């Protein structure tokens, strides 16, 4: 059963070494993410799964000990998704960006609790498939926690990665309200086509969370909301 969840954005700029001189601009988001991870630790889960968006090639499960790197964004920094079991033959392929940022957050929070696994979802995954994947994850252990990585729209300003789209602010407001209040019906109703058009990579992971939380009775708390660099970032904790 799902006992806790943390919702965090997944830009590499969360990592100070990547952001360099601009690192202080995301201090509030970074601190909120660490607070959300603290909620996961307090729930004392038996299993923690980091969930985030990937492309069609990177979608799928990742075992404990899988490696990620920030070298693709110019920083010589590597991370691992928890510790690989001693008898593990391989740590799997490289983590996609979203799970790499999640692994970095857990390392920064000095995670020492439950074993960690990862799951990357195709950004085109159907809402019902995301929800079913969430229900399956919730059945993996008596006490499951999720670290759900994903950004909102990338179209909030003229300089945003997706340029300005007048629909972006309303979409982000709806998603943030749903995530902050753990409104499962509102999360399930997020429009996958609109999310794709607005480059909102968090839609599929959020709908997985919605499926996992059915019948769990969790309450949500909004910890951070902003759109630095024209991209919607939301941090929430469910417990």
C-alpha cells in the first residue's frame, strides 16, 4: 500500500553544480524537495520507487544501484539509485534525466531507509496505463513510498523552452491544485494531449501517483509552486 509520496520537479538545474552561478535562484525549490523527501523517510516505507518521465528508449524499470550522470549537461558528477544488492550481476542501463535528479535528491538527503528502485514512464503513456502501473507499484510491499519527479508546462514565458502558450498557466494551476490537495480525480482528468502540447513532462508520473494512491487515504500538502525559466515547478508531499 502507498503510505507516502513526494512530488518534485526534475530539472538538472536543481543540482548546484549544474546551475553554477544561478544556483541560488532555485534554493527555495531545492529546500522544498528535501522537505518532501523527509516526509518519505518519516513514513518508514519498506520500498521506495523513484518515478519520472523518460523517452521510448529509456522507459522501464531500473534496479537499485543503477547509475546516472550529469556529464551530458557539462558537469562531471555521477550518482547511483541507492545501493545495489551484493549479489547483483549488473546495475542496469544509465538512468534517464528525471531519475538521475531523483537519485541526486536522495543522496543529498542522505537517504538511509528502504531499498530504492526506479521506473521511467514514456511521456506518451495513456492515463489509464499510468494509473494501472501505479496500482501495481502500490501492491509491491506493505509500505510503499513514491518519489515522483516531473515538471509542469514549459511554455509559461516567451523565453521558456516551449515558448509562450496562453494555456500553460491554467494547466499548471490545475495540476498544482490537484497535487497539493491529493485530488485523485483531478489528477486522473489531466488532459494528456494538452500536457504533450505544453511539454508538461510530469503528467504521466502524476497520473501513476494518482493510481497508486487510490484507497490509500493520503492527504496532500503544497510545499512550493513557481515557474522559474518559464517552466512550472510544483513540490508537494502526501502522507
